[in-house]
């Protein structure tokens, strides 16, 4: 009995410690933007909106948010569209070595990380004239996320009963019409999952835009954040907390909207 009580106490202490570990940064990001004298610690703020005003007046803060939205929306749409086409083809067309190809793409995308491939990617983007281009950044991110997106989305397409497609073909529907009007509507939870997943991975990506974008006017928020310093070179604790809070809002809002409508799953759920 004593051993059981000690184990339970130890378990709850561990849970409290883990919760505190994740709660402290959340408390800081919620309070520091409205503190007249923000610091690195968490305390009850001396309420003010002066930090918000200074952040909105920053010459590049809001522009970097727009750049992040352009890059991430482009990447999310491209990944979702190409993954939908590729997953449907891999699911329905009997290609020799199909499964080996799919697992090979996933394995290569996991083993050859973005960091290891940055030199050839930079050279390729330079030769294509896509350095200092938001489209170039979105293109690289799309290529990196596509293999895993195809792998995840294929399971949703596999779950769509083939009898639905056969019925559509009886009425003269083409392959494109079947994909658009039959398969994709049923697989909408998978498409929503992939879109949010691609958006979040692009939103927090620092390395790719840091290497490919030179102009500060085109930098996304993830890169601009590390340049938010004052005249003395120290971290600008008036702008950084507000910018961090604003930077987190699009991801949270997107997650809540999609989750309330579709929910998040990594597998299909249709029974034929």
C-alpha cells in the first residue's frame, strides 16, 4: 500500500513538473506583450498597450507576417494539390513496384534532411534564379513535405470504396470528374489534415528562408524574429513578445477552424 501511494505521488509530481515546463512559456507569451517592463521571467504585468503600438510601427514586423502567409499558403495549397493527385494515382493505378516507390520516397525524405541537402538546393535555386524569391522558398518547402503528404493522404484515398467510382463511371463520369466529385469530397478530412500540417511546417521553418532570402523586406516572420534587437544589440523585449504572440495566432486559428469542421486523423475511416 505504501509503495502504491509513493508511486502515485511520484507520478503526479512528474505530471505537474511537465505541465509547468510547458505552461511557463505560454504564460510569458500571454503576459509579456502587455507588460510595461517585460523581462525573461514570468510575473504579473504592469498593463500597457505601448508594446503593441511599437510592434505595429516596426518597419518590417507586419510585412514579415504577410511574407509568411504568402509562403505558407502557397506551400500548403501546392502540397495538398500535388499530394491529392499523386495519392489517387498510387492508390488506384497498379504500377509495378508501387509500394517500394512510395516507401522509398518517404525513406529518402526522412534520411536526407533539409540541412544535409541545403548546399545542392542552394546551388539549384541559384541556377534557376530563385534566390531572394518567396516562390523559391515555397518550392523548396513543397518538395520537402510532398513525400510524407503523399504517404499520409494515400491511406485516406484507399479508404474510399471503389464502388463509388464504379457507379460514377456507369453514368459516364471521367477520371477527373471522379477525383473531383467523388474521391476528394470523401477524403476532405485527409485534405484538411495535410493542409494544416503543411502550413504549420512551413510557418515555423527557419533554415530554408534564412538561406534563400537576402532582402529583409521579403523575410518571413520566423527569420525576422531573430533580428528583433534594440540599438545596443540586445533582444528587444518590447517588440519580441508582441510579435511572438501575433506569430502564433494564425496557426492556432487555423487548427481550431479545421478541427471543429473535420477533426484530425491520419487514416481513412470509410467502410464499403
